[in-house]
């Protein structure tokens, strides 16, 4: 089963800002691997909320098995890692609503 990659506007904006241009192709290569196996990367509290390490940067994503979607939620450097994880956990319901609305389109 192949997963679809979705991302928030915030993810796209922060990705371009935080990930150096020299690493962006490498990062996208690893992101596209999630379509085949989204359970790579480190689980963050539960098996569906994960991070993908790209050198000194982290890409945070949520796996929605029922919808067969991997949602790229945010990106950070190592220094911002815990703040970003805490923010995503706090706003988990908003992220779930985002996915519900995508399925209505």
C-alpha cells in the first residue's frame, strides 16, 4: 500500500527557511521514502507521531493509516526540537481536523 504525502502550509514555509538548500534534495528523497514505509523514523509518544532525522534537522509527521496519508506537520533544528514536539502535541486536534478536511475535497 502506498501512502500519500500531505503537508501543512507551515511545513512548506519552515522547510524552505530551516533546511539549507544543500540538504533539501536529500531531505525530499528521504521524505518520499515515507510513501512506501511511513513507520521509519523515531516514534514520539506513539507509533503514529514520528520524526525523521535529516543531519541536524528534524521533520515531524503523523501517519493516518485509515486515510493512507502521511502528513508532514513541521520541521526544526536540533535546538528547537522539544519546543516543536510540544507544540505539535498540544495542537494535535487541529492537525486531525486538517486531515479530515483534506478528505472532503
